[in-house]
């Protein structure tokens, strides 16, 4: 009988087996990371809306105390309102977080913007129930046409977050993020310095959509809620 020893197979994984394992692990991690990224983004949106709602309540509280709305902030590093005498030095700029006593950043750690009707920020000739507003909030209809979301020139003030892409926003490190070039038409509207026309619509990453890609968040003060609070506090007749 031949007693020669048969060669023993080497133990361990082959390169093909290791590659298959790595592929499976990669697929599993990819499937887990996508929902995690979506959850993190949704949390940033929720944090932003909460910060903006806090700012809106602070604006209403400021009006109740003073009889007028504050001006935009002096700069990205100075959150006091930018006022000379009874009038604002600008009507569109950064949210005056220091004057309001609220946070200055949205969920993406960028400064929020703010626009106010000048007549509502006059600290001497206080606004009344008949004072004209001048901000209009627009949106896109189902067929992509630009339509009014609020009454025309009906909003006294609004707060803006520039969303995930941050085009036109200023970071917490005081770095201005450039806009998107020729696209993002509706986001560019929210960057215009007059602050009298703003767009709020569903988020879209499609640059070919009417108005371009969009992820801004706009929150405004209803004149009726403002008047209701002012009358209830006997600040208005």
C-alpha cells in the first residue's frame, strides 16, 4: 500500500472569498448610510424650522415691547439691529439675533437672513393697522408658473434660511457661499437686496425644474397675527 502523505489544503480565505465578503459588507454599509444621511438631513430641516419659529416669536415679542419691528443685523458678526435714529440703515440682511436674543444659525450652521418693511421698523412713527406692507411671498403652481403665496405686498417681515446647498448664505466661520451661477432662479430671487419678493416652494434637486433646484426655507410674519397680538396687548387700538 502507498503510504505517501496527501498534500494538505492551505487554511484561510482565498482572494476571491475576501473580495466577495468585502462586496457584501460594502453593499450593507451603503444601504445603511443612505437612510442615515436622509435622517440627518431631515433633522437639520427640523432644527432650522424650530430656530426660525423661535425667531418669529421673538420678532412678535419685540414688536409687543417696542411697538415696531427690528432692523436687520449690523453684520454677520454683530447681531445688533442696524439702526440710525428712527430708521433702519437697510431693510434686508442678517437676522438681528443679538437684539432678539435668539440663535443666529440654521440647521446647516449658516446665518439666517431677514427682511422687514421699513415702515414697520420705524421707531418714531409706529406702524398702525393701516400701515402698508411691501413683502410678497411667491411659489410655483403645478404647471411651474410663478404665483402669489401671500397677498401682494401683504407681509411685514420674513426670515430666510438658504437650505442644504447654502447658496448665498454666510457660514458660522463668516465665509460667504457663492450662488449657483446661471441656475437656481428662485433661490436667486431670495438673495436680491430689495427683500420685497421671496419664493417658498417644495424642495427640488432638479435644475431643469421651473425656477431651478430649490431648498430655501422662508418663514414670514402674518400681518393678522401681528395685529392680533398687538391689539390684545393694547399696543394698537
